[in-house]
C-alpha cells in the first residue's frame, strides 16, 4: 500500500473518530427521546451511568467488583455511580444470605424500564450499522474486521500504558 493511501486512510479514520464522538454526544438526546416515547420521565443524566445500569441488568445480582471489571472502571467510580442510582431509585442493593459483607445490585422496576429502552436504542444503532455494511463483499468485511482488531489492540495498549 502506498504512503499516500495510508495517509488518506488515517485522515478518514480521524474523521470517523470525530463523527463517532459527535454521535455519542447525540446518543443521550436520542435516548431521552426514546425514553419519553416509552413514558419514562426520569433517566440518569449520562451514558456511563446508563451503561452501569445495563451491566447490572445483564449480570444481576452483581457486586461492585464485577461491574468495575466488566466496564473497565474503578471500584470507586462504580461505588459513586451506584450510590447515585440507589438514591434515584434505579437500582436496589441486597446481601446474600451466606455473605453479609458483600453487597449486590439488581435493577428496580424503574431501572428495568430504563434498561429496556437502552436495549431498544442499541438495536436501532446496530441495525443502522449493519445496513451500512450491506455493500461490502465477504473479503472486504474480513479486511475491515482485521483493521478494527488491530486498531483495538493498539488503542488498548495505549490505554494500558504499554
């Protein structure tokens, strides 16, 4: 591949990254609108909090350590978010009968509604994404998959400080 083509690919990658950031910024607005349509008037104010609820809903009952591991966030961050979610009535905290020390979280009925709307939103996003791939051949999809895997590995190394 020529250096010129690599530079064009890099420019397109940067453009894609900027558009992705903008998309995530607008995702909360889309989420709020979808929640409103579903009759939900109160939702968490940021996507990380919604994603913590999603993690709880997918793994409940689940403790702080597991949520932190699944989301690649600190236990302190999860504790702060979960305390806020508890106060707002989106989740419930309990203890297992045989382990009084460990606290576990589940979604409240209010939290379950937000979880369901979040799942609906991701279905819409997935359909859009897959529709954009219909014009690709099998070998092109394999090349794109390889590209993303390499980029994920490189970005993961950077985030981990390697």
